[in-house]
């Protein structure tokens, strides 16, 4: 095994993903191992690790597997040499759509967080108002 390859356990440690999740992403074609050891163990590269981290970042934003696959295809296509300007423009437009969707989902999450923080603060206020020692009221 070359120094440029990592076994799945190392990848799991570095990404914070479970072995099961990494295997699943391979099964559904999102991130297949770049190589296999003589013993058949999955081997991953830094590029594979980066791909897994991208997928991990998409999960909290509720991107579906199909959307994730689509984005990965766009990014893979943009990295291909010899793209025509028309193809590059098409891919850039698709990438823009993903960027806008991510920004919108972040905005919605920020709104949810603000509501949750307000709720927690109200609970804290209620606790202080109703459960303070009798001498403090």
C-alpha cells in the first residue's frame, strides 16, 4: 500500500464518518475507493477524502443523494480537460443553482437557530421567575 492511499478506518477518523456510511456512499456510487489492497481492502486518496467531506457538508443542508450525485457530476465535469465554452457555461449555471440552494438552506437554518435560542432564553427566564428562592421574589 502506497503512502498516498488510506484504509477506510483512517478515512473514517479523518472525516468523522462511520465505516458503514463510507461503505454506503461507495455502494450508491458517490465515492468509490480509488484502489483495493491485495487483501481486497478499500483504499482511498486525499481526493476521495475531500469528496467525502463535501458530501458530509451537504447532509445538514438536506441535499438528497440524487442532488449530491448531481453536484459531484458537475464538479467532476468541470475538472475535465478540453471543455467547450458552452459546456463550461452550462456546468457553471448548474453550480450556481447549487450555491443558491445552499445559501437558502443556510438562511433557513439560521432562522431556526434564532427561534431555538429565543425559546431557550424564554425557558431560562421562566425558570428564574418561577423557581428563584423565595427571598429573591
